[in-house]
C-alpha cells in the first residue's frame, strides 16, 4: 500500500469513530455545538473518502490522455473538501438562528465534558500526524485532510465553551459556541480553498519561486538572457517553460546542450520541478518574437 493511501485510510477510520462518538453525545445532550462538531466530522469523513479517491488517481502515471500526469486530482479533491466545509458552516449558522428564535434545551453531564476533551486530544494527535505525513509526501489532499482535524480541534474549543456554559446554566452559549465553530469552518474553507483553486486555474506560483527559476537558468554558461519564465503547478509538482537567448554563432548541437544544462540547473535548484521546456532563440532577433512571448 502506498504511504499516501495508508494515511488516507487511517483518516477515514478515525473520522468514522469520531462521528459515532459525537452523534451519541448529540443524542444525550441535544447540544447544537456538539451537533455542529458531529456534522464537521461527518464532512471530514466524506472529505477523507474524496481525498483517498484523489490520491489514488494522482498516483497514476502520465499517459496519452493526461500527458502532464494526474497530480491535479489531488487539488480537485482538496477543493471539494473545503466546499463541503463551507456549506456545513452556513447550515450551522442557520440552525443556530432557528434555535434562538424557536427555543431549545441542552442537557450536559460531567461525562459528556470528559468525552469531548478526549475527542479534542484525538483530533490534535491526528492533525499533527497527518499534517507531517502530508508535507513529507507532498500531498495536497492529505494536507487538506489534516486541516479538517485541525479545524475540528479548534471547533471543539467552541464546543467546550458552549457545553460548559450550558452546564453552568447559560444554554445560549451553546449557540454561540456553534456559531464560532461555523466561522472557523468558513475561514478555513476560504484560505485553503483559494490555494487549491489557484493551482487548478493555472495561477503562477509565488514570486520567490519564479525568481529562483530565472536565477537557475541565468547561471548556466552560454545563456545571454532569460527572456521569459512561466510555471504552473499540478499537485505539488511544478511545470516550467522558459525562453533563453543564446549567441547566434552557437551550433545547433551547442544550443541543445545549453538548453539541456538549463533544464538540469532548474531541476537541481527546485527539486519538485517535474518538467522543464526550454525554447532557445538567438540573442539578436526580431523584436516581434519577444513581444509574442511576452503576450
């Protein structure tokens, strides 16, 4: 079993267990904040299944239909997860308003508080483990999955506040805790969803990366100028194409060697570059060519 698949399978098992525990707490207490957290864990479970599907697709080798590989299936899986989180955040806020207007009751015991604390500990441990593995394995889907557990742990702080206040005789705080959880969901969905959407629509990576790619090419012997650098992401891999200017006295063989050296320099400077396409031009040429590349 591939390490990414193994981590995703662990996430599915953990989310299934958390959903079962939290639904039992909802049945006992009637708490909206606990229900919100159970919904979150349920969305996490669906998200983990989506992450597993995306990872399995992304692990496929490039073929005729996907010449650049399947890496973006991971980004698509991550984006779907954050859309689900945003939807559940809106639903929770709507339910909090409905309960406030129509009335509600919350029943809490010390045992319930203890169980919630135990689930917070589980979420934190899972977040730390899956985040570390997602970074090590360069998996957008696993990073998104870890984010679920992180927001779940933060959300449970709202659960503890709400349920604890309800236990102390202030049940309205249960609704406040639920809304706080929902806001956490919406913020997480926006930040991480935007990141993966940018990759899916071919937005250029950070300026620092663009500068590193250019510097790597400029450092190759024989390169007079690096006219343009373009790059995009697929999963955690980077696809690059650039235009270099060479001396017009170079032979075709020497120009080819220079282009190959540029490709190797870029790969050495930025290890997660998966492909480099180098276009060579004579140092003195028609201005129209530069304008065409700039456009």
